[in-house]
């Protein structure tokens, strides 16, 4: 699932939460945003929730962040 958003950081995080809710275990969520603070917030979220933070890279003026969903409990 790809989220390509120009919205401010809190809105991007809400979009990720919605994508997580609709995703299956093992799926990747790719977030493209101009807000680099999202990088740290998603890493922190992954650490807190057990999802896998796969890293990020710069693509033009956007950060592309990849996470892998883990719905194992």
C-alpha cells in the first residue's frame, strides 16, 4: 500500500493508522511525504507496536518511508 501525501505530519500518521487497520500481516506500507519528521514518528510507532521499520530514502523533495506490518500478538 502506498500513501503519497502532502498533508501535515499528524494527518500522515492518521493515514498510516488507517492503512495499518486495512492491511494484512507481512504487507508493506510505503509513505511518501515532504514532512521528514514523519520518519522519526513512524520509526517510534514501529518500535512501540512491533511493526518492522524498513528504513527510508530521499526521492526528490520527499522522504519515502517503508514499514512492514506485523499483526502477530
